[in-house]
């Protein structure tokens, strides 16, 4: 058994980036820092003084899910558009992290999770000698919202298996599906580069209510009727479905742990995934919190531990 897989992890060294907020259009600086075992993922607004500026990335702190996932604390301090970063953190197996940020939302970078995966790889991954907890789904839980539906079901083994379907009137998108068994390699290679997207007809309305002010062809796919406006086109044939899956990977990590479950999403988004977690937590018979190691296959081969996991930035 590879014990590293079942131990909590943080990053080895702090690392920073600067970018534009997708909705505010503000220039944002963000630094990822190592954190002690059992800390979880915590955001710290460095531009806020004189009040509690720390916000755990947890379902209990979600305050808005319109167009993005936004967390906030009792003092009204908020951080928005965290889902792409949370997807990278989840997929890369990071359990403990302090995120210093000097503005109200994370930088959008190129509209995907790939830059955040790269940051984590460059920082290196440190194994901590404390077991990883996981949420194992014991019975199906579903949330329906019109034609939108999300479900968590029990699954054998120790993985989060995911399926997503979307349907859009624009024929350039239409019906798309995507499947993922969550792992660092699967996510990095097949989903991390999928970008957020929007429609030209909606831009004026969104900006009038303070959204999408930092959006551009450099950080989003723009659809005009049945045309892709980005000159380089798509990164994947089903990039739209893959990005919705990416969002779900990030939003599900707001549970505080990785999940041992089968997730399915149909035409859903941040609001429905957050509501699904609410339904799960409202019924203790739906889930249990376990040491991930207890879900490992009995015949898994034992391998020697290493002090840390390193990645080369190239």
C-alpha cells in the first residue's frame, strides 16, 4: 500500500501569482502557503484590517452561487470565484493550505484550472503524517431544480467517479457529456485546461450588475450565436462539458473532504452542487466520514513511503 496516498498533504513552499478578477476586473495578488495538518483550505483577505479576514473554504461558508462560488464569514468578508482554484487543490490532493489574497475574488488566469495546477506543482507537495479523511456516500442523495439535477450515489472502492451532461440551444455547444475518475493525472491531462465560457448576448447585462468585468478572450470562451469568437478555437472538442465538470470538482471540495462517491450532474451549476451538499449534510444517514485508508482495496500492494512529492516546472 502506498501510504502517501492516504496521508494529508500541503505544499512544500509558498508560491504567488497575479491576475485579473473575472467579475470585478481588479488586479489580484494571491499567495499559496503551506498549512499544518487538519487546517483545511483557508482564504485570508490581506487587504482587510481590523476584523476577521479568514474564511474557510467550506460549505458552511458559501454565501453566493450566482455565476461563481463565493464564500464569506460572519464579518461580511468575502472571496468569490474560488471554484477553479478549488478544483486544482482537490485534484492535486492538497488537504491543508492557507491562501493569502488581496482582493474579493481569485485571479481568473486563463479561465481554467491549469495555471493553479502548475503553481501547486512548482511549490511541490509535502506529505504530512496524518491520515486523510474522506466522505463516503452510503445512499443516494439528489437535488432537482427544474431540468437541472445533481446526484451522489454510493460507489465501490475509494474514488470519486463523475459524469456530467450539458444541453445548450447554441448548436456549437448542443449536448455534451464528460466522465472523470478523479486523480491528479486524469484531471491535469484531460480537464484542467478547460476554460470558463459565456455568451456575447449576455455580456452587457452581466456587466451592468457588476459581473464579467474582467472577462476577455484571454480568459474565457466567448460564444456568439453558433460561433466561437476565440481565434484559436477550443482546447477540447467537448470543452464546455469538461469545464462544467471542472467546476463541480471544485464545488464538491467545499464539503471539506474528498468524496468516495459517484457524482452525476445534468445541466447543473454552482447553485445545484451547493444545494446537493446541503441535502447530504442534512441527512446523517447519507454519509460517513472515514479514514481514506479504510477504503483501500485489501490486495493493494505496499510500497515504501517517501518524505515528499516533488514536481519539476518545465
